[in-house]
C-alpha cells in the first residue's frame, strides 16, 4: 500500500521473463503510486523495455503478477491494456505513414454509432482533442507521412494522453523532439500527474530523469538494483548503479590524432533547396563533427556523399579517386560507410539475426569467387569478434532476431556491420541516440580507435557536448551551407551555437570562464537542435 493507505496504481510482484532461455527480467517487484512520476533507467539490455512491454500488454510474464489499483491485471494485448487505462508510447513509433492522424489514433478501435457504424465525426473530434493536449499545428485529416519525426513523436504522446489514462509509459519520448517540444511534453506530464495519472518515464537523458521523477528505479542485467527518491541520488550515483562501476570519464582518451593526408574531399556539392556549395576535407585519423539546427542539411549532406541522394553538381573524392559517378554500392566498395540515424528503417533487417545483418556488406570477404559458397564459419568468427569488442548483448548471434535486442544493442549491430568493411571514411548520423551512457562510451571508444588506425570519421550529432568530447574539428551548417569551422583548441559552445543560429563570431560574447564553457551548451537559451 502507498502512503495514506491507498492501493498502488501499479504493483509488479516477482515478475520474470526470458528470451530463448536467457533471463531478461529476474524476479522484479516494483510499485508506482497514483500521480507519481517514476524514472526508470538502466543500460541498453538491462531489461527496461521488456518490463514495460509486459506492463503494456505486448508480452506476458513467465512468472509473477501485476495489479492495477489493487485488481489483478493480465493483459493479452496492448489494446486490452489500454482498456485497463494503461497507455504505452514506445521508443520506436508505431504509426502507419499513409494513413491520417485520426486513422492512426483509432486503428485498433474506431468510435461506433449504434455499436455498428464507423463514426468518423467522433473520431475527428477526439483526435482534435488529443492534438490540443500538445498544441500540435495539424489537423486530424493530415497524413502521417507529411509530419516531421518530432511531430510524429508528439502525435504518439498525445494519443496516449487522451482519455484520462491511469498510467502512461513513455519510453525515450524526446529522441526526435526539439527543446520547445520537449518543454511542452514536460508541461503535459505535470498536467497528467496533477490529475492523478501515473507516469513511468524511461530515458537515457539522466538530467531529464532527475528533473521529472519523484523516484528513480535502476535496472542492471535484468534485475532491479535500487529504487530511491530522486533527491537522494546524484547523476553520478545513478550511473554507478546502472553500469556497476564508476565512469571517471565520459569520453575515452585517444592514442593518436589527425594527419595531413586527406581521405574524404567534398567540393562544391550542391542540390537545389537542400545544400549549397559544400567544401570539406576529412583527413586520415581525423574526427570531424557536423553540427547544426533542425533543417540545416547535415543528414542530407551525408546521404549525398554516400550516394543515396543525387547532387546537382560537385564532387566526392576518397583517397584521390572521384566517386561522383559511382553508385552507393560502388562507394561502399571504395571505403565509404554510413551509420544512418534510422537504424530500424534503414540500418537493419529487423527479423534477421545479428550474424546476417552484420555480415551483409562484407560477404565478398568470405567467398572465394562469385559462385563460391560463403565461408560461414569464418564469417561467424569475424562477426563474433567485432560484436564482442562492442560488448554486444545477444542470446545467439545466429538465431536471435535483431528485433529482440535493445535499441543500444541494435545500434552496435549497425556499427559492427560497417566496421567489418574496414572503411576509409566512417560517417555516423546521431550515433548515440537512445543509447545509454555505458554503450555510448563503447561507441566513442570504437570510433576513436578507428580514427587512430587512420580512418577519416565524420560524426553528425545534435548533442554539442558529444562533438566537443570526441572531435578534432567541428563544422557548423546553417540552411544548407557551411558557416563555421572550429578546431579543438578553439572549441567554444557559445560560439558554435551562435554560428548555428546565424550569429557571427564577433556577435557572440566570449565566456567569462573559458575553462568551463566546453562542458555543456545549456547556457544558451532555446536550443532548437535536431534530435
């Protein structure tokens, strides 16, 4: 019972679950009170999403029980969970792009007239009510394919919040949101909890967890290791409990550095309305960061360099060879690798195992000739070696579909896939989105080791502290153009952000204490960076 003698909104007792015989939830017991925000944290693979999928009706526990407001709760589907008042916003959105906003909201249960006829008018009215919760600037008839990633995320959240739910689960809800949208979400959470709705907030952004939570629950290796009031835990305490060790440094030290040998050279790359006259060079051993606000053209530039999107003019050269007329396949063969920001949609075959996904771009390595069989044992050995170096958590590389892995482990599979190609140019777009601090360290370590071995690395990120922590040089894009370049010795968060906002270096005042300025970009207001 909670304080005051009322039943917990949600009580989890002795819940366990396994995949392919591997335990992912181990005897978990946890309660959340009405109107409480419970922050749930843990490394990728700690079992958070599995536990939330059990609560949300996606999975059924192997052992244990759940109660909602004191009554036994055994949902057989998300739709049944919703009828109990449990709404679950997943990290990976579940929307059908060709359908309208209203159709997506009521896909599993359209309002009915007389219990028989579809009531489109009622659906539009209820959809408009949901959109109003987040002040969303589109109508119920808008097609989801016409919405930005942030608007789609806000749509899912609005859909979950409508109808006075008893409990809302938010799994990494801010990954695609701007700072304004994030602030609106936080306001909505306050409104919901004031009305008695409980919220479970799952995030790797520990500052948000601290800001929102009444209590924080920490999971590690499938078990619940601690639950404490938010004020009793520092961010450092949370990290130590999550990873089971202290992380003295967020960013690994480098053993090498950039050389003067150019590897990637982009000259006058342009596409009307997208990017204009881009010139950049990345040298062997150099980590170049690409920063900018939403719509600056960073991802579009990377896709053009990779050959996915066409350019009107300009050239892309790797190790002195002009690749402008080469297909994406040809560019991969000549050393280009690209970790896309959309790992599920573009980076992985979700229903295939780790081995298949990681081996695909490098199949020629394990075939004697065009008609020769793949040396499967050698391929499996090589994949196991690179995934082990990334500390990938997977039950079986040749059996477990990547769909069953956590978001962070899925990202490690994408990175492993391209590491096996032994790239000369390694491009990463938002490489740590939705990835916990421990897995972030592994991504940084692997990236920097690749650079130390002579690869040119291009990192696109909306997290300025991340770029400051790992890059030798940061380039700033604005409205499709490169507008600033900062070497490591001149990194200054205020000036980098100022360039992204269109301010000249002279307009941005120097920090009062330069030694503290590069640690965070939070000092500047309203950072509308693309997440």
